[in-house]
């Protein structure tokens, strides 16, 4: 209920607190809620009623487990968390989240020495993918390198990043023999903690296959010690000399692959239609889906014909 015309907001809030009479709360829970919310001095009657509802539910919980009906006991963070956890199955997830948020706000409002507000931390954003013309420019510069080894190492760097989304330590560990024709396309076998078989996008298959054939059992991007973290720096610098092209970055090459895969599977259209913006929800959904086989994945992400190659464990 909005304040009446000419009624001061503090008076309207006080009146809302005094008139509030819950149907299911006990007299003790109601008294606690009114006293706590009055001390917190909410800005509007609507905010007061939200806090009253949350405080009364918490007080009822405190009565069941034998806690003293005082703010120091009931509004302790551990009690609020226990209340939120034990409400699972009784209240909807949205209601539980709202109650916990309101109770935390009420606790802050009553604190003699409230904790400082958390500092907003910047969220890491996805890097901007390269355009098709830019990728073509990098491949052109790779083919212009002075030696065959340099040319094919640079070619592998671009194709593994933009064609298979491989970066960092995984990139330095790959050998030519890790690239095989299999399941109707070209597959990169990645070992290590996130071992998997990655299909190569169709337009990168031929240049990557050429680089892999040249490397054989040696490292695809060159070098004798893959632990060297600056192993690809010289290659990236060589492909960044054209003033018309942005600096080559492994992270942006991976973003290019991610963007192309998202386009191929229609991810943008799906998220727009479903109203989903949070990637965590996508992870929750995928957990319920059957695991895709390699042939299905290769066909979806760029398979363009190929033979049977040696096996690698994904």
C-alpha cells in the first residue's frame, strides 16, 4: 500500500509495520519481526513488508530449533544459511533466494558496525573473435615465412587456434602425429588433464594436415622443450607484422573457434529463443544430455570427408 497523499514516508513505514499481521506466524515471531524491521528503518512500506515476511519466517524457524528470539542470535550469518538450506523442499528456489537476500539486508541494517559492501570485481569477458578476412591474412603471412619449417609451424599455430580452439600448454605439447583423419574429418587428439578429441573446422583441415605431415613425430609449433612458455611468441610476432591486421593472440584465435562452433550449432538462436543469458544454465542443461559420440561431434563441427587414422584416447 502506498503512503497516503501528504503522509511522510517514515510515518507510512511505521504504520505499515504496526498494521502488519501475518496469518501463520506466532505472536513471538510477529513481535520479533516488527521490532527488528522498525530498527532497520526501511525506506518504503513495500520494503518494510518484504523484510517483515522474511524476519517472521526466520523467527518461526528459530522457535522450532530453540533459539532465543533476538536479532543477535537469529540474524547471525550461520543461522540464516541453515534456515535457507533447511527450507529446501518447503519453499521454491526463488523464494529461498529472496528470503536469504532480505535477511542478510536486515542483518546489515541492524549491525552496530556493518561490514563494508563487497567491492565489485570486473568479470572476464570473452575475447573478440577474428574475422574471416583477418584469419585469411594470418594464413597468407604464414605461407610467406622464409623457410618451410617456419611456414608450417606458423600455419599450425593459426589452424590449431582458430580451427580447433587449442591454446596455452596444450598447444605446445601437440605433435604432428596427434592430428589424424578419423570419423569423417580431421581430429586433434589432446592429452593431459582435459584429454579429448577435437574436430577441426572444415576450412582449416587441409593446411593443418599439411603442417602435421611435415611435423610427423615432432612438435607442431616447433621447439624442443614444450615447457617454454614463450615458445609461440616468435611465431605470433611474425604473423603480426602486417599493419592492416591486429596483433595475433592465442586467446582470440580460440574465441574465433568458439564463435564459429556456436554458429554451427545454432547456439545464438537457441539462447535468444529460450531467454537464457547465463552460461551456468547451459552447463546444467548439458549435464542431462547423453554424451555425444565422436562421429556426431565431427559431423556437427566441420567434418568434410576423411579416412581412418590411428586411434587416440579422448
